[in-house]
C-alpha cells in the first residue's frame, strides 16, 4: 500500500465544492483537510502498490472541476 498526500490549490470560492466532490468520487481518498498557506486542501490517499501515482493524479485528481494546481508528496514510512 502506498500513502500519498496531495496539496490542492482551488479556484476562488470552490474549496468546499472540490473537497465534497473529491471525497465522494475518489475511493482512494482517506481524508481531506482545509489548510492555510499556498494551497487550500490537503488530501491523504492510499493507493495499491501496483497503482501508478502519475496516472492517479492526472486522471482522478487534476480532472476534478475547480482544481487549479496540485503538489504531491510521496511517503516512505509511517511512524507511530
């Protein structure tokens, strides 16, 4: 299982709509948080090891209406 975080910049006034559509339509999404700073949303996703991250981002995330830009963080290990 791969864990990735995606920072999303939305069109003005579209943050809540983007979050709602993403959580409803992208099954790999675990959590979505509104954040401050350069980006509007932080999305946590779990992908299968065989999933291609580039295709997932470009086909499942960047095609959502209201998304202006993304920045993806790929994780290595989770500590608890």
